């Protein structure tokens, strides 16, 4: 093949590659368009009832505790919407009351109530806290978040903390989301595992054994899997998990229900990302 022919072939391949790359956002927008009305309605409802706040008193559950499973997702959401003031206020509470300095670095507490002993968080809670601090540094330039993040102790599973298969998948999804740009194969492996597990008899039995409904466990996981599909720029995967997430939330809208604070914040984060990737009118 002559040099001119090689040059033409290379140029054609380059144009084709660029065309495929540029079409990916277009395909995503078109794929999400059919779900966007439900996305906007669900997001509007959650904004009005979720109770997103940086004030610990408003985040206290009926048991009198402030839980890291609520605080960490709210922190991440506040970072994503660039609410620096409220993020720093809540991050200060989290690092002061929901963390302590151990021999290996900062340890995360499962929950906090004045006068109660420190109780270590699950790996899931530690993961969400790490992600929240990382987003605070990346999106808001919060140096305190970066400092604590650099000194975090490795999380471990303590007695009575063995996570359910649903939570194990959620942790795997969170880990895959952090590495998706460099290791998309790991992200796709998590999606394949999730597709086999969700809705299965085993999933129902495991959640029932923990006195939890399948819906409660699946909502958090579906929210993460939707974001993972967005990160992979895979319209089919994104819509598949997004529609199932919206299906689970539909009864809540119908009966004026509300998920836990942390779950609501995580869903709001996902729906915001979906709008950003969707058609122009949704933004």
C-alpha cells in the first residue's frame, strides 16, 4: 500500500473513531429521553421531602443517633451541587463526631449520639465516607477533606458486621465506580453480577433473613448501578437500571412516602447525573 493510501486509510479510521465517540452522548440522550418525565417528577418529589440538611439535629433519627449512612451520602450530594457552605458545616460535624483518630489513621463511626461509645462503621459506611471526602476535595477544593482522606485507616469487618449480598454488591459497585475510567472491565463484571442477583429468589431470602425488604436493599444498589452505566457511557445498561429504580420508587410517590435520608441523597445524586446526561430540556 502506498504512503498516500495509508494516510487516507488512517485519516478515515480517525474520523470514524471520532464519529463513534461523539455519537455516544447523543445515543445516551436519546435513550434517556423516554424515562425523563419520570426522572423529573421523582427528583422534584424527593427534593421536597428528603430533608437534606447540614444541621445534625435535623439528621437525627428516631433512635436518637445521627448515622454515617445518612451523613456521607448527603455530603456527597452537597459536593455535587457545589454547596460549599453546607458541605463544610456537615463535614466538620462528621470529622469531629463521626470519626476518631486510631492507631492506623482516622476511623469512621457507624453512628453518633452524645455519651455513647464509638461503634465502627461497616465497610459500606466507610466507602461512602471516603467517596464523600474525595468529592469534597475534587469538586469544592476542601483541603480538610483531602487531609482526612489521606489519613484514613483501612476499613475492616467486625463482629456482627458481615454485609448482606446486596450490600456486598453495593460496595463492589462503589469500588468499580472509582476505577471505571482505568478498569471498565471490572465495572462490567459488577453489572453482570448484579443482573443475575437482582430479583432472584436468593436475593429475596437473604434480605428477608436480615428483616429487610428487597426493595429497601435494591434501591441503593440500583442507584449506584445507574451511575455506573452512565460512567461507562452505556445507554442500554443505564436505562435498564434507571427504569427499575424508578419502578421501585413509584409506590413511594403514590403513597407520599420517604426513604432514609442517606438513600434519598444518593438517589438525588443519581437523578441529577441522569439529567446532565439526558436531553437538553432536562437540564
